[in-house]
């Protein structure tokens, strides 16, 4: 018998379970939940909930390649650009444009890769992603993505919260607000970072904005406490921790019997859950339990902070019912100003670090039957210019491209997505979309649609207005739906 | 006859003839829910906007007026809502209006279609005190309003709270710290009266710290600039100004004017300038390639929205892009208000110019002289640049037009043109004007006199920076000739300018007095004028919410038609008028009245009946009981364990936090854990970085302060349990509390009871003490058997076991809750 039940039996015989649930969410703004069509009787903020219509995907893994990977070296094959390599950029491309770093008239830069078509679908993939090339028939490429922002932080915020400004809830927060969680012993929305730096906009890209903080992403780490403050301090063994939570909850139950505040019952339940999380989170985070062939597949080494480890963790987490797993892998900001951010150096390392694990994640999910209802999203916050960025103005051994918001590639796979298709196209140099353009808000509307939500109706009232992830925009990209 | 009585009489007479239709109660909800989505502030389909009577009565696109007062049959509105053909019938979306609703609309039009203002836009008048039966219960006038409503519902108020509980409650509320056992004993044994104890709390310097914590959410105070790099900002003197203003009980009207327009007061003091940093808490973008004008506009927008939320409880942010969807504010009115804030010198500069240096006794004379020199140089540079360019242009033109009779005219024309363009604010200049000015500046940059002056100007700036490394961003108005024009931004975008507007206040509210200056100062005075219907109500409601957990108007941030109606309208008006008139905007007077009321002093026990009838305590049949704020929880842990530093003011501190949280890719700064007592300062002084907030406080719902926030939601999550149990700050506090328990009492039992008393201001019940004892016994056995575990928790097995119990005490629901 759990402590909660025990407390209930001992002190609250008259309180039914239904009553307990009803009162469990009293601190959480009943209005908000009501806007989801949730009556207060169900107001446990993380209880599993049905979306607006039958979902094609039940959970999400978002692989954010932070910094803005160059599509021109990965998916968007532009032979014409190779011919223009070294030519002065025509004025018509620069007129009315703003760049983060390019000043004056730059030169064009040909693709720093070789391309081949792969799979039955014949999708173009460069030589930098040999493993991913084997999975293209499961993937829907969006080749003409565009965004409004050309700096990292606002562009990342736009991707994840629908607004370039701080303060709005992130996609993972919206999704857990809408769907709740299937495993109360793990956080519903988990964030995994790699690449040596946090996202530019910090925790705001996985924050809850004006939604209750219970929906914010919880960063899990492969070193130190997997969740902040998860581990008991040294000198407190498990049975003593159990005894202390037991004492806390029993005194709280006594207090409840005296003062009658249902919020105390919620607190009792949360201490009990914290105790369970102390076991379940490290268990989920321990990839050492995986067999050798899985480590071979992903290229993982337990105990490291690496993107490959995070991919494997993502699979373990969704397997256990986590709703939204957000990966950030920093290091795609290929300006060419130094080795670490050069297309002919750091960029190649990023490709190597991510190619095998991403392909492994798709295969692994598929063989476990999870790919059908797990949506995978891959992409950065923007793309890169077909022009060479040469910030110093002198010869240097590194090449790079500046930030570019008008055209870049993202891809979707799994949960309800049509595999083996390419949607949208860019002009012969990859500078602008010429068909099938998809704005970030359209992508968000599509993701929500796959999860069973009408993006116009997943709203939350704040400052006198009903806010939604897609702001006042967004069209579902029907072409990629299976 | 008394006006209210007269109105009542008229109302009764009207009611006896036909059922009275009340616009606000009966009609507006129909319009808001079913009509204004398409015929309102966002869309005006058919050229009809049902938010304003004048527009409802005017001809719409069809040539017909929607409403003809007195004539329902001639009103297009009635024809359309009752039409049989679904193609014609309104509303087109969803079901038709019910027969009852249509009947109500007909009656309302027949009665002349009276369009009463929403209650919040009508100035409050002092309501009569209601009649009550239990006349011995009230201790303040406000209690009569509460009691009248309870008696109405046949409910009884709760008995008074137990004395120790009340002492803890009022101490937490007024100074944000727990009551010490001595405080409790002194009040509960009758040595000090409750009223005298309240005075002592109001006089405590911690009072200002507690209330500043609330205000800083509204002021969106942070120690970083926001956006990508989110680098540091030095603006803590503003935080200290807020602490001091609360401690000095600065009247709220003055508090308002100094923050919004202190720089425009005659001969402003240094403090009044620091106060204006309220509006320099907006974010600054230092990223590459960003348009400073875009982010200057974003900051101005934030100032407008913040002012409306803080003082008017109005969601003005909607009006940035279009007319207000529900409330009578027009799109252009947003930009009229915007114009008040559009003429400050700051412009998203990386160095946060303009700033106020701080000089000490030794440097004041030199510093002031330097400041004056800088101003002089700046003016001189502008003057020379202008004259030079005019002279040069004249020479060129004279060479070109070698005809004496035209030279004079051309010279004048040219002089005027260059001067005009130079004085046109930068964003106003068209392409030709920009080219002209660019060429002017390109030429004069080679002028040696100017070079010297410029060099000197930057030296002077350097010297000022050396004399005063501490510079606080403040507001400063542009000189007259540099003032910007304000335009309506179509759909809210600064790139799409509509018509030009001048500064003004919305028509739905009383006008700016003719005598008031048309600038921020006049605007601030308008907010706190007697005629303004919102400021006093919004303010008393805020303080009420802090004490009682829920506002009289639950939506502190929205008093408009889509906000919540007040639970006790007369109580709100009574408090508002009393606050503005009798209490002369004294916050301490207001709080004194609230905490000495019978309503406040009730027990917070919830009976099954009250839980069923009134789960959210809107009727106030019991005292408040809710979780403390993030700051209060941290402060309690440090205070009861004896670790808390009482040092006030100064730069923000960095108490311990887990390693590796600060890893912004473009900012290499690291969290430098503070030394000595700065590790234990009140949470108010913790370094507040917007993108990477202090983790344990965020877990308890502290906001990141990007924008003004009126209400923190209170969540209850397992992550909070993990903080309380395992955050090293709380573990250290438990160990310190254990040491205090050991020195203040003899024997384990007494020591456990003492820990409970220190933490919760009351003695433990025997059952609670039994649980703590069982925990202690188990822990003691463990640390005696495994002595290697003890040193991390305490210096002896006994102390380590006490620390386990102390940690349990500090994780109790009662510890994190005001009861």
C-alpha cells in the first residue's frame, strides 16, 4: 500500500478517490484547463488526455541541430551553385536583405559535398550522411522551410514557441498541456543537451512561458544528477530517505485531517512521486543496460555526454511513455571564422557525430514498432547562405556560410508522416523557396495536427487573449501526412 | 435626494413597467460572445463594430443601422438574429441566439439601447456600509462588506485563527519571514498587543524587502538584458530604490509618478532618476545584425503594455495590432499612448545609454563637472557639424550658380533644408534625406576641430566611467528638436506606418486634464488623478491578493469585460476610495487595515461544507491558506536555521547553484558563487538572469521576468519535493537548524520540538512529534551503525539524526504554506 493510500485510509476515509483527483489540481487555474474542455473533476494537470481528433502520433522526438546546419551540404543538391563558385554575388540577391555577419558584396560558395540519390524514393543526400542515406524512404523532406529570424536565439524561440520573443510556452509544454503524460514516474517533457553549449535562448526554448510550470521541459543530464536535485545527499541511504518522506507525509496527513486543505493531499502525492522518480529516472537514463548490438547501432559509450547517447536515451524515454523529448545538439553555426565552425572542419565532425545515431534511432524505433506513432523532427533554427562568409576579409583555410532564413531543409519521419517524399523546392542556388514553402508556423500546425490537435483550438488565456503555439498563423502541410 | 437613492427609485419605477434589461449584465455578454469576433475591434465585417454605441447606431455597409434606439423592428440587428434563412441569419457561426436572448435584445432596443460603461471604467464612489446582523464581528469597515455577503448566503465566518498561527501569518505577510518563538510568546501571552506587533512589522526594514519582491515581478526587474546573449545589466539601484520606497511608505501616487516620469519632475533628485529605471528593465538586444530601431520599438511597446497592466489592469497589448477585441479601445489610441513613451533617448544601445553615474563624496564635484562638460561638447559638436555642412553646401552651390541674384535665395533654401533634415529624427528621414545627411557627416568627419571635440567627448565619457564604474540606465526625454513623430503601426508592425498621432489617453476613460503636460509626467499624473477609475482599484486589489491569495477581481491583470467580475464590488470600491482619499495612497495604512480586519484573522481551516460550497474561498468565510512564494520559501529555510544574512541593498549575489548551468554559446561568463554571508542573503538579492534563472526558485514558480507579470500561478510538483529534500542549500539549512536545535534545548525530544517551533512558530502536536521521533530514532541508529555516513550530515550521530528530522520539518506542507 502506498503512503498516499495509507494516509487516505487512516485519516480520510470519507474522501473518495474521485474527490482526491478533483482537488488535486486546485492550484492550477481552472480556467485554463476548462479551455481544453477539461472539467475540474479531471483537473490533474498531467493526467493523460484525448486530443481534438484521433492522433497519428502519440509522442515526439525533436532533434534540434542548434546553430543552423547548411542544407546545401546535406540535402539540397545545387549543381548550378558549384558552377558559380567564387563568382561575385549579384546585387539582386542582396537588395533589401539583412545578414548577421555578411557585409558588402560576398562571393558565391559551391556545395562542399558530393551528392547521390538514395532509396526507392531517390532522395538526394550528401556524402556526409552515409547512414541516414539508407533511411530516406522513411523520411519526408521539407526543402523550402523559411523563418522570420536570422539570429540564433529569436529563431530558436520561433521554432519552439511560435514567437521570437521570450515568454511564450514551448512546443513540448503545449503538447504536455494538451496530452498529459503516460508515465507519472518520469517527467512528461524531457530535454537532452549535447555539443558543449546550451541553446542560445537558454531554458526559455523549453520553458512553459505563461503555462503552469508543471509543463516546462525538465533537463536530464548524463553527468551529475540526471535531474537537478534528484540524488539524495551523501550520507542519506535510500531507507532513510524513505523514512523521511514517510514522516513528512504522515505529518502532512495529520495536518490535512485538522485543516482540511486538499492541496495538502496533492503535496503528499508529489513527495511520493518524487521518491519514485528517484528510482525511475536513473533507471531510464542508464543506457548501460542496453545490449552490445544496440551500442554498436548507435555508436554509444555509456557515461559520456554525447548526441549518440541522447538519441538512445530518447528511445528509452519514449518507450517508457515520455511525451516529448527535445534534443539540442550545438555546433552547426558554420561561419568559417575558425576550425570549429568551418564547413570543412567542425561541420564534418557534427555530421559524423549525428549521422549514425539518427539513422539508428529511426531503425531502432521501427524494429520496436514505435516509429508508427512516434514523430521525429530534424532541423535547425534556420539555414545558411549560398554565399561564402568571409568575415576577416583575408585568406583563411576555413570556409563557411552566414545565417539564412529564406530557404532550408528540415525533415519529418514516423508517426503519421508519409515516408520517402520530398515536399517543396528551392531555386537553382538554394537561396529562396520556389514551391511548397513551409513557414515555421505551418510546421507547428502540422506537428499539432499529427498529434490530434487543431492548432487553432489548442489555446491558453493570457493577458486578455487566447494564445496558441502558431500565434495568428499556420497552415497544416497536408502533403506530408500519410 | 441622494443620487444613489434617486437612481434606485428610477430603477424600481422602470422595473415595474417592463422587466429591466441591464446592458452590462444582459446585453454585453451576448455581444461579446456571439457578435464581436466578426463585428468588433479585430474584424469589422460589414463595416460594423459593436463595441461602440456610436458605431452600432451608424449606417453599416448595408446602408442600414444595426440598432435604431426605441425601434426594435427597424433595427437590422434584430432582423438578422431572428431571420429564418440560415444564409442571412446571424451569427453565421454556431447556433442561433435563443428566443430569450432575442427578446432581451428587443427590450433593450425598445428601452432606447442604453450603453452603460463597463463598471471598471466608471470612477468608484464610496459605497454605504451594508447592514449586518452580527454587529460584534467586524473590526474594520471592510469586514461589514464581507459579513453582509456571508449572511446573505447564510454562512458563518470562521472563528479566529489560533494566536501562533496568526502571528506567523501576519509576519510572513508583512515582512516575508517567519515569526520567532519570542515574537509568538510576546503576542500570545499578552505582553504585546496584536496591533502593536503589526506596527513593529510595518516599521521593520524587512518590510520593504518583502514588498519589493512583489513589485519586481511587475517591473520585470532582472540583472541581465535578455535576448540571445542575455549579458549582465547593472540596474540593482532601482531594486534598492523600490525597497527603500516601500520602507519609507512613499505614497503610491508619488511612487507612480517617480517611476514613470521622475526625470520630468522639476530638478529631479538622484533617487527620482533612479526610479525611472522602472522602464529601463525592458530587454536590450546586443546580437549582430539587429535593427536597433526594431528593438527600441519593442521596448516602447513593452512600456505601454506594462503601464496598462500595472496601473490600469487592462490588457492593452491586444491593441498593438488592432482594436481591442472586447473593450472600447481603438487601435489608434494605442499609439496615442505609445507617443508618451516614444521620445526617450534610449535606443537599444549596447551600453544602455543614457545612464546615471554614481559619484561619492570625493568624486561628486569632478563628476558633475565632467557631466556638464560632456553635455556642452555634445551640443557644440552638433552645432558645428550643422554649420559646417551648411557652409560647405553653400560654397558648392555658389560655385555652381554664379549669379548673385539667386545666390541669396538658394543659400537660404539650402540652409533651411540641411537644418530641417538634421533636426528630423533619424527614423523619419527618407532615402534622399539620409543620403544628404550621410554626405554631410562623411565630410565633417575629416574636420579637425570636430575631431578634437569628439576625441574630448569620448575622453570625458571615459573619465566619467572611471570615476563611476557603476552606471544605472535611466529614462531621459529627447530635446524638443529631436522628438520623434508617432505613427499608428498597421497590424502592429513598426515597418508599416499608418497615420501620425499625438500623445493622448483613450476616450473610454476620463480625459487628460487641460492643464496637464502632454508628456509622460502628465500621463503619470493622469493615472493617479481622482478621476481615474482604475488605478486605486487595481492597486488595492493587488495588495489584497497578496494577503488573501485571490484578488477581489481574480484577474489582477484584466479588469475589462473579459476579466472576472469582482466577488465583492462594493468592498473593492470601499477599499479603493479609502486608499486614495482617507489613506492618501499610504500602502502601510492599507495593509494595516487589511491585517487587523476580522476577515483576515479568521482561521484557515476548511470544513467539508465550505470545501463543497466555496472551494476557492471567494466568499471569505475563512482565512487564507496557500503556498509561499519561491523567495519566501528560500528565505524561511535560511531564517529559521539561523543562516540568513540581514544585509540589505547592493549588487546581486550568487548563492550556490549546481555547476554547468551557465553555458551560453556566446557569453563565457560563469556563475561566481558568492563568499561569506552573501551566500545567505534574502532571495530578493539573487542574481536574476532571464534565460538561465536560479533553478530552485523557478521550480517554485518564480517568473523569468521577460515581461510584467501580475499573478504567479502556484503549482505543486515532485520537482519541488526534490529541491526541498536535496538541494544543497536546503541540506545545509537543515544541518544548521539541527545545530540550533541542539544548543537551544536539552534531550532529543525537546530538541525536535524546538526545531518544529522555530520552523512553524508553534509547538508540534503529540502525533507529529511522535513521527519526528521515529524518524530521528531510525536515523540515529543508522548513523551509529554507519559512522562513515554521519560526517556529511552532522558532526555526531545525534546531530546527523537531528538534521534528518530538521530536513523533514522544512519539507512539511505547513512550512511552505502560509496558514
